[in-house]
C-alpha cells in the first residue's frame, strides 16, 4: 500500500471543500472495497477523506418516500423495520450481499460506489481498460464466467457487483448528491454507466460530489423476491440475481418491477419484460414469456454463456416466488 | 455407541479438545505470533511472467524507501550450501540433491509467482510498500500451463510410474457389461485459514531458531540442516499451533528459505507471512488429473476387469507423484486389474499432497464409475459393492488386519434411509426440488511409522508426555492425552502433552493419517513402561501395602497402583515417588512397527451417503444431509474424531461443488487467487453431517487398535455428490467441481 494522507472532517461542508481542493483525494466510509483496491495497487489515492463522522446515517420516512442516509450501514438498512415491511425487496437484497461482517462495515453510499470484482481489474499485471485505459480487456477472451451478458462493449465486459443496487433500481430510487456549490438528484437507473468507450468511468457522479442519501418512493409492491444465484450459498457474488416486485390486483399484474444483477456494467432494469407483464394475469406462463423477452439481446463471451439460460430461469423463478407460486 | 475405547470413569466420551480454550480465546500462539525482539519484516516480490529469465532487477527505489534494511535477490543473496552440495569423498555416495525450487539462486523463472526478491523493513507496511518499488525486467519464453494442450507430453514418471497388471490387462473390454468414462479433478488449493508464516532468528552465525508453520518440525529441521549445512543441535523449529494445512505444510518451501536468507543478510529476526495470493503459487496444490476408468462385469454384477489410468501434472523442475490409481488395485475383488500413471511437466509450481491426496482423486473416478455401472446393471450401488467385496487383499494376497467396510455400508445406509429411495434417476421430488441420494466408498492405508515419546511423572501427581510432532487441527494433543490417560491410569486433566518443538523426542510428520497410530503407539508404550516401574517401586517401597504381591497382580487406576485381588488396597503414584525420595520418574522410548506389517494389509475405510436437492431450472445444488460411516479402528478421542470427519466431509463438499483453481493460460496466472473467488464451502453450504464409527479395534496395527482417519473423511466424498446429482437429475457430471452451469447446460 502506498503512503497516503488521511483526514476526517467534522462536517459535510468541510468534506466537500476538501475534495474540491484536491483532485487526487477520495472519500472513504466503510472502506470494505476501497482498502482492498489500495492494497492491490488498483487505486492509489494520495489523500483519503474519511466521511465516517458525517451525520448521514438516518433512515426515516418523509412525504417523498423513504430517506436513507448515505452512511447508513448495510446491516442497519437490512434490519430496519420500515425497510423490512414496506421495502422488503431492499432488505432481501442486502441480506443476500457479502457477509455479516462486511454488511456491518459497508455503507449505502459505498455500496453504490463499489467497483467491479473483475479479476483482470484487480490484478495490476493484467490488461484492463477500466484500470488502465487502452491496455485492453483481459476478460473478453479470458476467464469470463462472472461477466456481462448485457450492455457490454469490446472494451469492457465487467459487471457491477452490488445486490443492493439491483433492488434500488427496481424500486425507482433517487440518489441525492452534493458538492460545495449545491445538490442534485440522480435517478438510480441513470447513475451507473455502461462501459462503451470509457469503462474507466463507472458512473455519472462528478468530481467533488458526494452521495448524501437515497430516496425510495412509496409503492404498493406487496409481492417481492430478490433471488440470487451464486456458486455457494453465502459470501459469493451473483452469477445472476433478480429483483422482482409485483402489485397484483384481481389476479392481474398492476405494477411490476424487474431488474437483474451480475449481468451488466450497471444494475440491469428489464423494462420490456415489465411492459409485457403489466396488466396481464400473474401466471407462470406469463412470467416465462417475460423472461424470454428479458433475455433478448443477451450475449455470452464463452465461460458465461450459461448465464443467458440461467437468467431466464432465474427471472421466472423470482417472479413465481414473488407471486407466491413457488 | 457402546464399545468405546474410553469407557472408564477416568475418560468421559465427550472429552473436550485440550487446546480448545487456548484456540478460541486467542492465547494459542501461531507461527507469526511469537514475540521476538528486534523483529523485522520480509515481503516477497514475485515473478509476473511464467517462464524465462530476469533481465534486470532495479531495487534502488526500494532500498532507499523509509525503513528498508535490505532487498535480497539472486544478485546478492547469501549462498545456500544445500543448493550446491559438495561431492561426497566416497565416490559411490551420491550428493544429496536439493528438492524443489532453489530460491534466489539464479535469474531463471519457472512459474508465475516465483519469488524473485524479498524486501526487509522495520515494519510490515513499509516492507509491503517497498516491495512495490522493485522493478523487474524479463526475457520471456513461451510457457505451458494448459494441461489439455500438453496432454501429448504425458510420460511415465522418472521415479517409476504406477504401472500394474493383475491377470489380464484391459479385460473389462471383453465383459458382458462394460463402462468406460473419463473423469477430471481440477487444480485445488489447500487454503488453510492460517497463512503460511515463518519467523527466522539466527542465534549465531551457525545456529538458527525458526517459528514456522509446518506439519513436521523434525522434517523442517532436517531441511534447514541440509540447506545451511548445520548440525542438528543448531537448528530449532518451533510450531506450537498450526491453523490448518491439509498437506500444504508437509515440506519446506521457498519462502521459508527466503526468510532465513533475509534474516542472515540483515542480521536480525525476520518474519515472513505469505499473502493469500501466494498460497496458490508457493505452497503446493492438488494436481490437475484426468483419469480413465474401464469397468467390466458379468450380468449379475461381478467385476471381471478394472482398468484405471491417470494423467496428472508436476512442475518443470521437480517430479511429484501420488497414488491416484492405487485404489483400483485392491478396493474390489476383481481378477483382472491394470493401471498406469503419467505426468505432464508444466510451468507451474510443484504440487503437493492435499488431504486424501491421490486416493481422493482416484476414488472420485472409481466410485463414480461404479455408480455408472450400477445403473447399467440395474443393481443398487451398495449391493454392487457388496457383490465385489474383497474379503482379502487381492493386490498383496494377504489378509486384512481388520476390515469393517460392510458394517460401514450398513450403518450409513440405514441412517440416511438409503433403501427407501426410488432408485430411478430424476424420480424423486421434494418442495419443488429434484432429490438425489448418492453414496461412495473411501479407503486409505492405515500406517505406522517410527516415533519417540518421553513421559515424565512429576512429584505433584501430573504427567508430561512429549514428542516433536505438530497438530494442524485434528486434535493430536487431545488424542495423546487420552491414550496416556488410558495407558497410565491418570485422569486427563493431570496430563500435559508437549509438542511443536524439534528439540523434543523425534515424532512423525503429521500426514498420511498416521499420527495417532505412530505416535500413539510410542505414548502408549512409554506410559505402560512407566506404570511397570511404578508397580516395581510400589512393591519395594518401605510402607508397601502389597505384601508378597507380584507385579502381575497389580493394576493402575486413577493415579494409584492397586491390588487386583482387592482393589481397595492401593498406593498412590505420588506416595510411591515420595517413599523412594524421587522428584520424578522419566522414560523415553522409540516405538516401531513390526513384522505384522508384512503379514497383513492395513487400511481404513469410509462410506459416504449424501442427500441433496437440485433446483430443476437453475441447477442450484443444496446438500441436505450427509452420513459418513468410518472404519478407523478404535476411536481414541470421540469428539475430535467426529470433528475430523465433519471437517473432511466439508472439504469434500468443496471438492465436489465449489473448489477449482483457475489459471488464465495466456498469462500463466491464477485468476481466482483469493477467498472471494476461490470458493471453499461456507457454513450455509454445509448441512448436518452425521459421523458414525464402527469403533472396533484393529488387532495388529498398534496397541490402541486405532487406524487413521484424516484422509478417509474426504476420500471418495465427491463421488457421493456426483452420484447423488445423477440420481436427482439424470445428468452425469464427470469433471469437478459440479457447478450449476454444468447441470443446466
């Protein structure tokens, strides 16, 4: 690990001023990903601004929906009674992620900001356009079992590893960000990017900006399931995961949200499948058809070809489970 | 369970691990945790190419970095005399060649991750940083790490293959019912929780102490003596606690020599702890192996021919072999058996024994094949095994010393409800899941080597037993205390077993499931002799209550010598010493196996039963229940034996479902060299595991009647899962691990 400077500002303004002044600085909260990246030499910030003391931990209901501070711990959110009852999908997704120890350290903002777990990104002796633009994509013709089947480019086939973000995408959450000049809102689906020609840029957060909160609008999605398929029962990243939430009235799908994890450079919302299901009876047959629509355009890169079939099976299973049919 | 070895009041069956409290409270001291004054820290710099030469090594920036004491490489390393042994004066004598990689010896690169330098600094963090400043330039050569691309290079090992024929070779082909199939066991990495670590302390120019993670303090001592040309008394190896090893600490590896060289160079103690990534490249692994099995049988399921061939791999600089095909020679009664074993040298580090070693690889193939044959014959897999039960050793034509494999089949089958299952593939469902039951057999030699133990009975009524052995987790200390308690007639809480130092009486290396048998024999014999001495002393004591008694008329129990004819007449050990004015009573003995080894074939057996669920569309496998029945002779420590079985099966679950070291052959580098990407089973993957023991003594192997257990807990297990997956899905997976993509594809 290279030597670095460490500061812990007492308030939000001081933190935002500090990052505005220093192009090489990075915020750190739980550090469950950043510290690993620093140990591996993947990133080498010269200054860390520890935001751990900022008052951004609150989870509260407001008239706009549920407001979750960026520093709320993953475990606190997962265990929160309001989250468990009204936003169960989020709670399920958080519990599916990482391990109890990591969830106790990791924050909501940090979870959103976590980097891909692509092995070529982590190994600094390997090519990786995300880590070193222009060096090539090691995974494209390499070991790509964990990699994207949607929205990838020749430059990068990495996936975003978060479970929480998949649920938040499905729940139409908004991300609240601030810099030292003011604040703005970013719809969750517009936060993370596809790799395109610039895989080095994970998201649309600007230099000097800090995630302060997320807001989840109220919903009537009383049926939900976060299904995570992985290589072992816990502490493994998703091969594919599905966030499925349904509002069912008179046996018909009134509202539906579908998103996937482990399949793209960002949490992957399945809008065409949602459109198909809306207004239709909540039956297994319709779920299967929705799954077929969802996987249109999916592309495998060798080791991950199986994900296409798996994605379809997982979507059907998650919808069945959400609707209480499995 | 009746018939327990320790059915006396002195030894409750549930005897706790004697070092359990130290381990869970953190007071147990592992290799890297020994406080040593003036300690400095070494961090390895490793090759990023797979084959070639180091063109240049720029160490200037590292040397100038804060706190750095030295950067060692092949350019400036102190010499290791053992790397270039002088020719012996006697011409007929061969110089003792160094086994394995000679670290910092030349500019040559043999594998990716090979240590090319070690940076020593005053703190670990400074050494870690400075290691990133060392810049190497290489002259690359084309490398070969891809087993399948090099299969044509396979050749018999120089040290002799495992070519064997009994009866007629390839007789299976002529049988009425035949099966031929190929099975793959991938690279598997031991990955014990404790990283390999060493603290090297040169006490003088020619005298060294190392605190080291090793399964064999005496073996490590010998290696260090050889490397640095030192006499035995000048090399001290301390390995008080070992946090798992599974075979990875069976030999001395390059990082250990590197730490000793570094300590020599800076003239201060050096601690070197491997990173998890180094655990994949520097301390061995289970070699990639492709096996072909041919089975022939009569219509009623009598085996008429077994052909078992294996191609495995080794490194380019050293030959490693293991007994992958050995199991097919004796596990079943079959008149015609032939085997062969070949190796491909690859540009990877040398493999080593990993729990179960070759037998685990071999049993996966053989026991999967038996299952496949059972469906062809339409005979229950347990029944098929019973029809080919070997009542004597067909390989050596000898009787077994003991064999209760039939009992294992029966106990396990009953416990899991084997005969209630519907035998047809994909016939059972439960909670929307496909249900599969599978079984398999495991077998491993029951060994006994030489060991020396010392017993010291103290005036305060306690007994100390000593031997230079290590306990990597099976509970050796607990077993030895139990054996001593039984043999010496003293409650276990008055007995201390001292281990983990090469200066103790020479004990065996902990491997091959031989520690309890080997060292237990020595402990037993020493304790029995001590009781004999106490009996004699009791008879000759001034106030002896045993008037006119003979030693044969005396017994020992709970710290007393007593009269068999009237057990109320007794004399305490403490009193006996006091009467004779002795501060202590000491006895040391080397114990050896005898002629019985030539008269009998000795093996331990296990039978594994697995019940699992397979999700019909996603292919997710969930193991629901495991029953493993073992014939490991007498069980000398019930609780640790059970734990060992559970641990072995857990390792087997990893082998079956999750574990695979993956190399990107374009670079020759591992792409999953961490515990997030190399999946060992977590608690959520491991269901209730029931360990059953036949618990009957082997009459010939050793005085306890105990056979080994560490290997059989894992050997064969993966096949029970593969067989259960077939039963659940109708899909036969022959390449491990059985990941869900193989199910749904």
